[in-house]
């Protein structure tokens, strides 16, 4: 084990996969000379050279599509979006091409591409830079969507994504980049589609992913100390494929569910989860499924108010108490 | 639908012979003199096969055997056949939705193409792609794409892949004249020029983006937009297969040997509407179409050149035509007799992992029914 940041964990995953497979290349805005807008790729240019670590122009539709075309020939590009919010300018490439080429070709063509970058609010950058598109992405059969919450998960899941033969969309979080956690040394992979119970409990299941895992764990501590409530926190880690079995097992144990997500509520990941839980564990539920999401408006700039727009430990605590009524 | 309502015999089945029969001036280009007579006949045959295939597909469409869109390539055959005839083993092709000609040009067979149009499981994409989505990666043919200009970044990616792997090859990224105003195309131009990628962008200018003429949609000269990116560019007469080969050869060599991209406008013409749903009566005149057919039909132009060269006889031309018609009829029979995919096939070919369960590494649900 080593104690490293979420940022370093991603960098280590990239470096290990670049070393392991000559077909892996890293492309994106400012990933090389600038060392990464969020320093995730720091030092990679020096280590792997300009043919493997490539600065692109600000041209998301062009370079994402280019990476996809290269992946059809067997290159394994890891494309950085400086913000996942910029996916909208490459939407046709990401969702018409990456998601559909395999299908439309009758399975003849694979697109082993990874697109990664941060997708989160909470940094006071306004509505255009605060999108969390995991629900939009996961709505498209053919793609995989990963949202890691810890350094260990980030490393193990990214390594799996880079080796995957389907298009993988990896959603990080700028607020988490500096978080430190224990990460196993060496070539440790975490399979996509495997949820992780981050905290065991008996009274309430919180199903969540990404940064909201940390908020939920903080809320769970408060609920235990202040209210003597035992909360189980299930970290999905991957949105598609989805480990619904771990969620259902937890529901079977606690009989109460709160979904927490940094998502606008309409047609969110939580919407899908709530449908599946009621459909597959209806008799296990002692009350309605509750959900805490981002307050339904474009991301507000005002720093103190944005905190209240997003899920946070206090909002989760309140929502958890409501779910237990 | 004046053109559509007539049987396939309308267009160039027996067009007036373009007088006088003479070799094309481009016939003397080295890339063309290098062709053996049999190779020239093969090129003619491919053009004729494209036309007869599409005419047969049109009849099937009218008989409601084919759904969706059907964008016919008739009139443009010399472009795809000329360009694809220059492909080496490391050259790759990608195009838009008017993709039947390129598919036959790279060597795909009629049967799987017609079956794809019919939506049958024996289709080249198992009935999952349709007219706009033909693919043959084993022949370096990467589709067949439905969104105008959306395939061009992929074409640059093919060039990137060629270069990254250290191969001497070129990617030909075809688009129509209507695609040149899409942002993705300009982003692609920039990337190809910036990184010296071996990509030849081919604008098949048939004069109309759907029903909007070039004059009403695009400022300036289409290929000259390459100048802003410091790329080579040129214009080729797309009615003359020899001219297409002679013109494209230089750009493909520069791409393969020096990794230089280029933008090439190939001027051509489509006889049919944008798709067969286009009544083709509002934006151009019948006289204009007739004029092209009479004077610039690419099959007739090449046929006349081969007659003048003494490579082709009238009897052989007729035989080629008859064989192409028969082959197209056989492909329709094949498609007709083939089974449809089943509802159980809907969810295959979505994920590599789902199709290769023994090698699956991920867990959890991939589908959400």
C-alpha cells in the first residue's frame, strides 16, 4: 500500500498502462507540455515522449473523433477532456460514433477508447463547466461509464478501462484530485461493474457514487453519533455496467433506501436505480425510495450557495432522516 | 418522382453514345498506362456493377423491400472506383451515407450489400446498419456514416493510426459538398495539417447538398479552403475515371510517402434525388440532368475511351452490362431468400464483452430491459 492522491493514482494507472502496451497513447488539451490542466498527466511527456503524450488543439469534436478513428485501427487512445462539460461539443463523436459503430457494423469494429476528465460541480465555475453527464452517457448502449470516488478505485478502474475493448467514459472530479488514500502497489485491477460497500450498516442503504460517496460517509458518521442510526453506503463505482445485485443485497438487509447523486434529478442515474430497486425488491422496502440530487437548476456561481445546491453531508443527513420516517 | 418512377432502364441503360469515341486525355498518365487491358476492363465492370446494383436496389425500394433511406450514387461511379482502384494494403477509406459505390469499389460483394438493404441477417452489417452503414474492415473500409461530416474526424483518426503504427499508407476521407460547412470537417483539416497526417480529404461535389445548390450553401471554392490550413488542394474532373486516378495518385503518394494531407474536390453529378424520397423537382431542371447524362456519363465516358483504345468491344461492353444486371438480380434473390435477424439479435454486437462472454472481465448488468 502507498498513500497517494486521487490525481497520482490516475497518473500511475496511465503510466503503468503506457508502459505495458505500446498502443496506449494519451491525447488531450494541455496534457503534455503544460503537464495537464489539473496536473494529472504531470511528467508523462518527459517519461514517454511526444508520440505517446500529445497536446491537442482546443477542438474536442475533432480530436475525440480522431481518437475514435485511431481506435478502430487498434490504437488505444486515452483522451482527456479538460472538463467533461465539453462533451457537448463532441457529442456526435461520443454518442453517434463511439456508441454506435460496433453495432452498425454488425460487430466488425471495436472502439477501445477511453475518454476521461473531471465531471463535477462545486468549484464555482458556473453552469457551463459543471455538468455531470453520466446519466446522458449511460443512456447509450455500447458504452461504459465509470465514476470513481477514491484513489484506489480510480487507479484500478482506469487500468481496467484502458484494457477494455468497448468505449469507456471515465468521470473524475476536480475536488477529489488532492484527496489522499491508500492504493495497492502494482498491477491491481478493479473490474468494471462491481460496486463496493464503503461502510456497512443495518438501518438505511445509501446508494451513491463519485464525490457523493464521501459526503454520504460523513453523513453516516453524524447519523451514527447523533441519531444512533446505522447506515450502509454502497458505492456503485461504475454506472454502466451496473452492479444492481450489491444494491439489492443491501436493500434486503436495511429495507430503506436513499439515493444520493450529484445529478439533476430529471431522468438521472437515481431515476433508473429507483425503478430497478422497486421493481426487483419491492417486498423488501419498508418505505418509499428517497433521493437527494442536485437542486434542479443550472449550476449557480455564488460560492456559498453552490454548496447548498449540491448534495452535502448536512443535506444528506436531513434526507436520510426523512427516508427513515 | 420523374426519375424514380421510371424503370431502371431510364438513365444510362442505353444513353446516346458520346461522340466521338476517343481516349481520355488522362489515359496517357503513367498511373493509367500502367494498367493492363484486363485491369481497365475490371474498372469498367465495377462502375457498371455499381450502377446496376443501385438500379436494382431502387426497384426493390419501390417494391417496399427496402426501408428507410436510399441515397443512390448513380452518376458518381468514376469517383469511388477511381479512388479505390489506387488503394494499397495500408490505405483506408471512410465515407458518408452515399456509400454503395465505395463498398463495391473496395471489393465488397453484391449479395451482402443487397441483403443489408433488405435488412437481412446475411447483410454486411447483419441487417443492423442499413443503406448508410456499410462496413468492411477486412477491406479497409470503415463505413458508411449517416451524419454529414461526422465521419471526417474518424478518417483523420485512421490516418493517425497509420502514422502511429509507422505504416506507409493513406486514409481517404470522403464527404459530399454539403459537408464542407460542418465544424467537424474544419477541425479535421486543422488536425491533419497540424500533425502532417496522411489523410486525403475527398469532396465529392455533386453540386447539391440535398436540395441546396453549392452557390446557395458554400462561400468560395471548396478545395481552396485548404489554403487556410497550409494544405495542398486541387480539383479533379470526376466524370473521367482516368482523370480521377491521375489526379488522386499524386495526393495519395504524397500522403503515403511524405505523410502530407490534402483536400481534393472531385466534381461529379448525381442523376437521382438526394435520396429516393426526394422528388427532385424543385431545385434543378430535367434538362440539366439530361445534359450530364448525355455528355458526361462516367460509364459512357470510360467506355468510349476504352473503345477508342481498342481495349473494349461493343460486344464485351454489352456482356459486362448483362452480367452486372444478372449479378444484381441474383443479389436481390439472395436478399429475398435470406432470413431477417431475430428479436434476439437486437442486443448482440452492442458490447464486445457481451459478445465474448468467456473473455468478459467486467461484472454487472450491461442491458436494462
